[in-house]
C-alpha cells in the first residue's frame, strides 16, 4: 500500500502467517527516483500483530471511514470508487469465522 505526498510518500509492507501479521511502515523521500528509495528510507514503525486483531482493527477503520465519508465522499476525496464488492467479501468472510 502506498500513500503519495509527491515526490515523497509512505509505503506499508505486510507479511503474514496464519496467526500473525508483520507490518512495516516506511517513509521515502522521493518515490519518483527508484534508485534512491532505500538510501533515503526511514522506518516509521514495525511490529507483529495477531492476525485476528489486525483484521478487526482494519474493519473498524473501514467502518469509520464509510460512516464519516460515505461511498460518494470516498470517491470525491480519494478519486476512486469505494471497493464495495471487496468490502462485502471481507465482511462475509470475517462473519463466517
């Protein structure tokens, strides 16, 4: 996942096992210049979280986002359609656990 601040930006890296998610949040000074990405990178946060806790926090964040902005507001703010099908799929998979 990448958040652009032209030319800088922040990338979030995920790696998971069945029981844990390893998350790294890295700031980059210039995402337009791939040859220097890592030389100017700054680790903001890294940690391991239980997979279920990560999924629960992610779902709460999306619910708050939709409650605050709605799908039309999401489109206006971020310039992309809200991924409604993917969100419904995640909700269904999580509720079946």
